[in-house]
C-alpha cells in the first residue's frame, strides 16, 4: 500500500466514526429534548433537533471531545413555535434550555 492509500483509508475511517458518533449523539439529543418537553407539558415539534454548532473542547479529564449544540422547537399553546436548545458534551447532556413560557417561568435543565 502506498502512503496515499493509507492516508485515504485513515481519513475515511475518521469520517465514518464522526458520522456514526454524530448519529448516536443526535438520537440522544432528540430523546432528551422530547422527554424534557413532555415533563414540562409542552409539545415537541417536528420530532427532531437541528445541529447549530460543533467544536472540539476538552472535558473535565483534559481529553478532547466534541461539543455539539442543537436547537429544536416546541409549542406551549399548540398555536406557536418557541425555541429550545440542547448542548451535548460527547454523549452527555451538558445543558438543555427551553425559552421562557408565557407565564414568565424559565425552564432549564443543567
């Protein structure tokens, strides 16, 4: 094998790992957002989250890990759309926020 072939295989392997890991983290984010909306008695719209930001950071142990921020929409009345966000550090939820409700209460999970 030439160096070009080796580097190509490594790059393809990294891309496959990134795709596989991102798919799993996306599934976790959807489930947690859906669950939090259910707990707070609001409707989780479109049954999905959208990736807004991804960047490498260091975790508490100093390891490099991907921090992903997702946004989603929910409705508190059934006639409107409100924005929420969820921050995933690796496969763990770091922060989940639902915008202020009409009654002024802010719903946040850390």
